[in-house]
């Protein structure tokens, strides 16, 4: 398994390519062209204090994040100058503080939901760089750190303000250390979908939202008000996130009947991820309660189980049903219903749980 996997970023290349031709947003068009051509280039424990029933002070060690935020200074040289570490107070730069808090929220979701100690489950430090490039229209995981652009101001805002974006990109690090799904075709779409799932779970966990209360949007904060759209992607309703004269319509299919076969976008990894995205959102809302609990645990056990790096949608679906069966027949039935609704299963069949 490769020790380093890079993510091309939260904003897919097809959307940046469309924006690069925009006449309505000339500044954003220039920024998109620049973004497309530039590309991308020890664990600590937390001391928790409490008072026991006898009134005595009790100290205990628990897993804690070890964050370092750097400022690239609007260059494309990484990591940049260190501007905040784990023991530092908030600074004047909002982007630095948002990145710091987003890394912490993702760490806490992984720990509380799956007992996972950071991205590698061994307390790996969390690194991020802000203010990457000039008007850089993306955020990405480079295999070692999160990198945030500031956006162009016309179409995209700064990317540190979206918890789902941060959770998504860090999740690529989790995938990197587990199934290491190939970034091409259906395995690549699963890679993107799992990252979206973890991004959504991070936000829901932070806000204390149930599956029914959540909006299931990815990147709801990154578009400016000039864009006719609510987010970059909708997990519960793929294909409805935006419909803008310049950016076009959200191309994600919600069903296998709309599966896109293309050589672009690494075989449509950002497009076809809408299908497993919807399956998870349906599964979680069908079960009810908090999505990071039963539904999230099923997906996590699948990712960390015997899943191969070349898994197809059907193979992944079979593995989730097998994992769900370990929880209960009703959970397995809910998983089957979700995969049937999105067309990965053609009927209410029962995959081999072994």
C-alpha cells in the first residue's frame, strides 16, 4: 500500500474548467485558469482534569490532536511559516483559526465515533497550510497536509470556512492509511464518496445534528452569493447542488442509470460519487438518530476491513451489508434498501455476508 496519496482538491477540475471560460466572472475565470495550470504541489496526549465523587482531583490522559498551521503567504511554496501550534491561543488571522478548529473537529469525530486516533490511528500530527497561491480556487490533501486557497472572491470564498471541506480532505488521509482506494473509476468515486461521508459526519458531529436534521451538503459555505447554488454537492439529492448560467448544472447522478462514463476527472470520480453518497445518506436517515453512530460505523468498518484498493460499487455495497449484518438484520436490510434505491443492487438481494 502506498504511503502517500494526493487528492486533487474539493473543487473538481470540470467545474474549474467551466469557470475558466466565464464572461460573467472575469476575476474568477482568471483565478480558475491559474488554479488549473498551477496544480498542487510525535503524538501528544491530552491531560483531562475532573473531580470524582469524593471531591478529589483526578487526572487522566486521553488522545488529543497535535495541530500545526502554517501560512504559505500567497505563494505555492509549502508548508510556509508556522503561525499557530497546539498550545497557542487564537490569532488575528481568521483563516488560521478556522483551519485549526476544523482539524480539531475532524479529529474529535474520528475519535468519538470510531475510536480512531488521528488519520493513521496512531496519533499522527495534523498539518495545514493556509493562503496558498493567489486567488487559488481549491483546497486539497497533498498526502501530508491540508492546503487551503483563499478563493477568487467572485465565485469562491476562502475554503477554511467549511467544516465539510476540511473533514472531506482529511478523510483522504484516512483512506490513504486504510483501503487506499485507487483514484480512478469506481474505486476513485468511492474514495471521493467516503471523503464526503466523513466531511458530512464531521459537521453533524460538531453541530450535534441527527441524520434527519442535517442538510447533507458538502461545501455549503464556499460559493459567494453571486452563484446560483447552495453547495458543491448534495449527498441526499445529487445533481441539485447548483444550477448556474456560468457554472452549469451539478452533473452528479443519483442512480446507476445515470452513471457517467468519461475519461475526464479520473473516470468521473467527483461525478459518480453522487451514487454512493446518496446510498449513505439514505441508509443513515432510514436508521435515524446520529449518522456517525450506526451508519458511520458500518462504513468505517467496511473501509478498515478487507476492502481492496480496486473495489467496485457492488463490492463496496456487499461489504457494507456484511458489516451491517454484524450489527443486526434490520441494519443490513436498511443497507440493502439504500443500495437498491440508487441502482447498485437491481433487487432486494442478500449479498454473501461472509
